[in-house]
């Protein structure tokens, strides 16, 4: 029993010192960190602001045009996917820039792959919308 507890304590010591809250306190903290992340992305990322504007314009259109609840979920989900992928891309870019601002082939590859993911998410939107509306 003591060994098992020792392993758990050791595992916790190897983790981030910011971990440790549990239960509802953890959920509450996570909500505020997420809100802060959304605000930071909106303030500092032009692409994220543009995609939020695109979503703000297209969500009401989806509500008007969707033939059913599943179609609406798919249409809005495709827009949310763009925002999610953009947030992840922005996080990758910020991390790469934090490590070094020097030009490096691996840094370029990481940023280019993140950008490609955003492009695929954006291309997914008209495909989903066309499938729902004309399929």
C-alpha cells in the first residue's frame, strides 16, 4: 500500500506544479483559463478574429438554411472546427516562437503543418455545407 502511494506521489511530483486542484475547483479554474485563452487569441490573432467574424455571419445563415437538426449541427460544427484548429495552430506558433525566433527548418515545418490544418478545416466548411444543402 505504501509503495503504491509513493508511486502516486512521485508521479504527481513529476507533473506541473500548477496541477493539483480537483473536483469543481478544477472545473472552475479550467473555465477561466479557457476564457482567458479565447480572449488572448481574439486580441492577438488576426486570423482567429476573421474566422470568428465568418462564424458570426454563417451561424445565423445555417439556422435559416439547414433542413433539419442534424444538418444544423454539421454546419455549425464545421465552423467550430475551424476555430478549434486555429486555436491549436496559434498555440503551436506561440510555442515555437517562445522557444526561439531563429529561423529553423523544424520550426517552419511545425508552423506550415499547423497552417495546413487550418486550410483543411476551412475547405471542410463548403464541403459540409454543400452536402447538407444539396446532398
